[in-house]
């Protein structure tokens, strides 16, 4: 007797099933690419010709170059490391417009060329990636300045003559004993002048590029400070790092894995671990979660106290202050007619508060958007001030 052949059933997913499962991921990728393109377009329009002495755009620096030319200072733009190194001389000021774009090797070679040249080197808003190499005695503070216009508060003649200027940005610390520390914000300078170990050269570290912008040159003492910093020598060489520079891709004797940033290696390891955990999760799935009624209700005050103790144990005053400020801004916004979506935007909330309280909104910026408190007493004081502000807004 012949056994009947059973019809076979295909277990392969159909095209419809594949589309249903993958359309969410595909949509997310499309949105991500569209957002990246939109951001790139917006930023390219806003920052066109940034810090270029040939550009008349708002973020360009043509006005500075023309004013220097009237005073007999020539300006030359270079885009390669070799040109910048060759330009270092006693009668030359070398301005490095984007120090953080330089590779570590470029930074070392540039510092070696300028250290004993006898000229001036101006670093514009260098951060941690570059300032320690180009100015070895200087370190960038992680917390930037929230103020733009600052007072000189130092003995440097150029700063004293210029007065207040828009130097607020990156703040610095230095171990150089003879350094000029100017335009401090919360105790740390945003402009440093460090004399060279030998000769008449020096290094100027500036925390923000605003004083060189065309649209900011006529504000505060920006023009005076810019002209004095860049006009101390006969020649000004303006170094705009370029991706077409061969030195940016010269790796020397480094191998492939030495060129990979450590973050990529750790990220790859984390991806492998995540993939393994996902495979284990999918291999043996548990059933749906069963909700269970808690035996007791937890009071909101206990939750707040518990979270506060965790913040205090972790010494996380920054997170605690951020939570207090965020909650206060969320509650204040509807009281002064600001939409919830703009409650955390200073340009929207502060003017509305100022109009509501008939005061100066700038005085509220440090309270609602300022830096983290330095100790527990300052955190308690911040909470009291936020409560007082909310009560005043509700009463007015």
C-alpha cells in the first residue's frame, strides 16, 4: 500500500511579510538621511565663508583684513600646513582659524615651527583636541562661558585699550606663570597671551571667533581688540585648514588599526555584545509581561526623596539642577504665554518673563539657563530662587 504524499508548506517569508517587517527601519533610514541633508544645507548657508578674510558674509572676516591693510599690515591666506610652517617668522602673525580641524601630527609640526619663530601665533577657539598640543601649557575647561561680552580685567595693554569684547566661549587654564589672563568668565580667562620661552614671540589663545566676524566687528571693543591682536607684526598669515591638504592624510608609519580612533574599536565591541544579547533574547522569548498590582501605593514625596538621595550619593548636582530648571521652565511657560514647545528656548522664554515681571530678562538667564552649582549650598539656593521666581510670576 502506497502512503499518500502530504502537501508541503513553505515557511519562507513572503514579499509582503518582508515589507511589513522592514518598512519601519527603511522609513527611519530615509528620515535620518533627509534630516542630515537638511541640516547640512542650513548650516552651509549660515556659515558660508566662516572666518575667511576674503569673505564679506556675516561670518566672514573681510572687514578685519581691510582695516589691517589701512594700517600697513598685509594679509595672506594659506590653506596647507607647509605654507603655514614656512610663514612663521619674527615679523609675522600666524592666525589658525580652526585648530581643532588639524590632525595631531599637523598640530605637532605646526607647534615646532612656531615655538621659537619670534612671531605671534593666534589660536581661534581651540578646544581639547588641539590646545594642549599647539599651546602645551594651556588646557580647555569643559564648561564654556554663557556670557558673550566680557570685561578685560587684566594688565594686557591691548585688552585694556579695547575694553569689553565678545570673547565669551571656551574658557582656559594655564600653568604659565607669566601669562596674561584676560576676559574672565566665572574665574577662568577666555583670552590668554603666553610669551615664548625665548625671543619676542608669543601665543594668543582666544575662546571665541566673534571679534573677527564682519557682523560683530562694530560691537563692544571687538574691532580694537582684533586689530591689536593681529596688527602687532607687519605681515598676517591667515591659515584656513583644508581637507585637500596632503598633510592631513599623511599617516607616517602608523598601521590601519593604529589609525582607527579608540571609540570605533569600543563601539564595534559593543555592537557584537548587543548582537549576541539580541540573539539570546530572540532564541528563547518569554511570554508577555503580566501586570501585577502593587501591594501598597507609593507616595510622590517618597519618590522625590529617593531620587534626591540618589542624586546626592552620586554627587550629581548638575543633573539635579538641570531637573529643577527644566521643571520650573515648563511650569512658567504657560503662565507667561509661551508655548510648551518653546519653554526651554531662552530667546522665547526670557523676553516673555521680562515683559510679565516688567524687569530685565537678562538677569534671569543665569537662574534658568546658567551653569551647574558648585556645591550643595548653591544647589539649595538655586531651588529657593526658582521657587521664589515661580511664586512671583503666579502673583503678578
